[in-house]
């Protein structure tokens, strides 16, 4: 993600800020311009300092403190580009639901920042009622009254169990599943990967190449998952897959690879914005050095992304270990995984037809 600053006072800003800590002005994100702006009241809307000739208004979800994105004043939409994809939000009268939904929205808005920066097609259920991308954020019913909500994807509908926004519960599940990494943003990036498979791969000319890299997705999905949970991943999974779960089925392999591609692009953009340069002071330092002086959202190829990513992750993993924390990126990118990342990169940057 790029860095933002207040146009009024120059204060550095986080993407989630809704008020400048320097001068106190309200802030809003402009998805059509890809920038954060300080705001001044203008009637029932805002004058945005990033583009003074334009007027915007709040997304209606700003009233819940869950969104800081703006809507152009000349549009009839009540919701911003990200919130228009919500089909169901949780019952806000229930204790803790608002805080958990807010955490989910922070992750979802970061997801949409990257999807928009990459110029990917984003149809919602108003644009495409049958197949548009939509989100249900649901809480489990009181137990034992009914089945628990399953996080997953079904024909464009991404369902996220609200419990995932509880740090303790998510850590419990992560440990129980033997996962090295489990985050809200990771969930969302993975699940939308299934939707993009349907949009960009299934029934397209690239499906044959997909099968050569990921396998035949027509094998029974339910049986493959049952076998994965019963027997675990193959012993050599790290030589072929980005995660153990990716080995369960070609669809999951693609969704995991898609999520990691978004991890890489967004993190490299942040590193570039900070002007990070990796230059280790050791004998073999040049082999793990990197200058992140390119736009990761552009079509640069997976090789260039990975050449910068590996030194960066070695550095940040080392920093985390210095703080007694787990590795920030606890994964190994074997050559077959890099080939799959290259497939995703080419898919993302293919000419729109």
C-alpha cells in the first residue's frame, strides 16, 4: 500500500484513519483517485483537499465507524465501492458484533484497495445479481441451536464467520488446524481467489494451462477435502505448494496462490513507499539484496516480484525474531510455486476483453 499524508498539515496517515492526528481534520479515502484526503465541510458533503474541485460525501457505513471511504456527490450510491459488495452485515444489537464487523471491514477495505489498484473487474450483486461478488458477515447462532457458520465461497458469495475477528478464537483455530498463518485479510484474499477463478480461468483459454500447473479441478472437491483432512498433505507438499492446504484441491491451490500474490504485491508496494532497500552486511549479502524501486501493481512479472520479495521477507522475519515474534511470512516459495505465481500475475495483467 502507498503512504498517505494530510494535505493540510503534512501528518503521515494510516489507511484506516478517519481523522488527522496532527490538525484534527476529518479524513476520507477516495477510491476513484486512489488517495486519502483531508476534508472540509461543504453543505451536506465534503470538499476534499486532494481534489478541491470535487465534492464527496460519506459512505453510509461511516455512521457505524466501519468505513472511511467516500462517494462522489454526483453519484446516487449510498455505499462506497467496497461496501456495495456487502450482502449481509451482522446484527449490530448483539454485544461485540460491531467491533468484530469493524475489524472485518478494515481487512476488506485493504483487500479492495489492492483489487482496485490492480484494475481487476469487480461486479457486485447489483451489477450481476447471479454471479457478482458479495459478502455475508455472519455470527454463529447460540449453541447448540443450529449449525455454526462456515467461512467459504459459493458462486461469488463469500461468507465469513464473525468469530474470525476475535483474536483469541482465530488463534485457537490456527493452532488446532496446524496453520502457520491465519488472518482476516488472508481469509478474504483467499476466498475472493475462488471468485476470480470463476471469472478469469473457468471456461477460458487459460484453463488448459491452469490444469498443467495446478491440476485437474474437475476431481471431486468434497472427496478431495475429506481426504486432505483425514490423511493430511503429501509429505513433499513444500516442494510443490505454497501451503499445506493448497495441496487439498486445485481450486484451493489457486486460491492460496492468489492470496499470496496479493500479499506480495501489497507488501512490496508498502516497502517501496517507505523507500526500503535490503543490503545485508554479511559475506553473501549481495545474493539477498533488493531495491524495491518498481511499481508492484504494474505488469512486471513474478520473477521480479519474487526477486524483491525473498530478501524482504528474510529481513522482516529476522526483525520479528528479534522481537520474539513468529515469522511475518512463514512460507517457502519453491520453483513450482513461483511458476503458479507467474500464472496469476499474467492472469491479473491480461488485456481486458
